[in-house]
């Protein structure tokens, strides 16, 4: 009887700053930090890339993250309705923004499924088999195994979203994120202690690998090459911070008015950048020790092909480190995947006026089917699609290209124009200053959003369409 009286119609949200920061960092920290950042750092001159990346994160990444989070909290809505609330004529931008997570969701669980497969491998002690050249290809081209793993990852994601913001997303992020941070730190420290005599008789150590990672290399640096590094860093930042896809708008809409947005934003940036740097400290020295400098050019295959070879070279320890690495990667991918499904769910609930549980169930069914189709893109539905950047991809690469390379710069450019020139930067800065908080980088924000972001995004966009080619 007594329990009845507590019926309030409050919108569900994060309990406080820690819950929000952990969930947002959970979204930001993902596969991008673990393999894409180290791979780009190795390709783009080590310390030079890191330096460029750091400067851009705290200027440009900060501007985009601030915009999304403030839009979310100020309007209290998800992307589709939020842009309409900012300016009635700009509702289309909300719809375009919604399409990004809608596309990413078709393939993110497939990648999550790959990680689950490797956890199973190391649990079963099959690390040596996983080090074979064809292991990864054999796995993704086997229709049954790859679909099953994708579905499993989809179900895990759906379970968390099904339980809601506080009892699902916040609760799991608060556990998974600190655990993943401890694990990646431990593996990184371990990587620095490695030492191995290669086939060429040369002894290589983890600390030498660390120097390779951190030392800026200016070798063969031309203006053109520097621009390429700049663009690589820029597109990595958006992907890594999960900005310009409505995710941070949705998470922003769950923040209470008394939370300090300015400090939350800095904490998210530190978390995301810290994990990217740690991933580099872990991966680059390990590959350097066992495979030399050449091993680092593996690119996308780094995580699923090169690392298993490194773990195999560690013998007994390899099983443990391999297992720890993939569990940690699964946590990172899961909290990111959750943020994508949550954004789609929240938008649908808002548009169709539906409740969370049925909405999640319907979306899960749709995306399970989509994930299976994408997973089968390496077997039954194998295609070779030429992409504007000159590479050839399968369904997964196509989805990734459309959402990340093509749509995200376009969305950032338009929302910077909307904020900078139509409604004015103070629309955002007032929200950050709510309740008498200080916003130290207010002027930097205004300059970035009006002049720098639109121009750079335009260049990135031209590059993604293939019109501009470096
Ligand atoms: N931010 C994630 C990463 O760095 C990638 C991601 C993008 C996740 C979009 C979800 C949505 O890996």
C-alpha cells in the first residue's frame, strides 16, 4: 500500500556526474582507441601524430563534444527533435544525425562478435591456432560462427539497454569502465617489460618499443604529408569521442541540471585520450619486440591478426595476456555498442511515444537481422565495393564509410554553422554556465565553432567524397 505513493513522472537519467562521465567515456572508449589509434600513430610518425592528436582533442574535439552535450541537456531531447527545437528549419539535420547510429548499429555488434570469438579462443587455450595467418579470415568467412558471435554480442547489448539508463547503462558502465582501465594499464606495463631475441639475432625490448612510439619522426615530412596526418587525427577524434552522431546529445539529455558540464567534458576527454595512449603503449612495444618495426604496418589487421601472433610468442603468459586483452576489448566495445543502441531506442521512443522495453525488443530483432546480414557479408553476401578513398570493401566497410567518413564531417559542418551563425555560440555557452558555473574556454569555443570547425569539416567532407585527394 505504502509503496504506491511514490509515483512520479520524472524523465529517467543518470544519477550524477560520475554516472554520466562513465557512460559517456564508455561510449567514447571503444575499438577505435584500441586498434585505430595505435595503428595511426605507427603510420603517421609516432610522437608527431600524438602531439597533433592531443592539440586537436583539446581544441577541436572539445568543441564538438561540448556542442553535443549542451544541445542534449538544454533541449532534453534526442537528435531528431533536438535540432528542431534549436531551429524549426534545421530539423532535417536531426534526421540526418539519427541515420549515423542507425547505420553503425548494423555492423558494430559484428565486430563485438569477433572479439567474443577470440575470448573463447584464449579460454580454450587455442592461442597457437589463432596465430595462424588464415585464422581470422577463416573465422569471418564461416557463416555460422560469425553470425552466432554477432547475435550473442547483440543480445548482451540489448540486455543493458532494455534495463534502462540508470539500472542498465549507468550501472554497467560504472563497473566495466574502471575494470577495463585497470586491465589495460596492467597489460601496458607488462608490455614494457618484454624482451625478445628475434630471428635476426637482435634483442628488442619493450622500452625501445616505447621510444619508437613516442619519438616524433619528421622523416620525409612534407606539407602534403603533414596535412594527411592532420586529417587522420581529425577523423580519428570524432570517431573516438562519438561526436556528431547524436549519441552525446542523447546522453546529454539524461544529465541533471546541477551537474558541472565543463568538468565532465574534460574528464571524458582525459579518459578517452588516456585509453588511446595506453593502447599505444601496450600494442606498439609488443609488436616491436616480437616482429620489429615492420610488424606495425599491419593496419586494420593489427588487433585480430598481429596481436594473436604476439601472444603466441609469449608462450604460457600469452594465454593469460591474450584473454585479458580480449575481455578488456569486449568491455570497451560493449559500452560503445550500448550507446549506439540507446540512441536509436531513445529517438524511437520519443517519436513513436512508445515505452522502453517493447521499443528495445523490436529494435533488437531488426538489428539482429541486420547484423547477421553484415556478418554474412564475408561469405554468402560477399561483394567487392569500390570506395572513394581507393580501397575495396565488403558490406561492413561500406556501412562504416558512409556513416563515419562521409556523414560525420557533413553533420559537424552543418551543426557548427547552425550554432556559430544561426543561433549563436552563446546558446551553448549559457548552458555550460548554468547555475553560475565557469566556462574557461568560452572564447576558444566561440572561435572554433564559427570559423575553424566549418572550414576543416568542409575539407574533410571533400576528401571523403574523393573530390579532394591527398
Ligand atoms: N567511440 C568509439 C571508439 O572509439 C567508436 C564508436 C563510434 C562507438 C560510434 C559507438 C558509436 O571506438
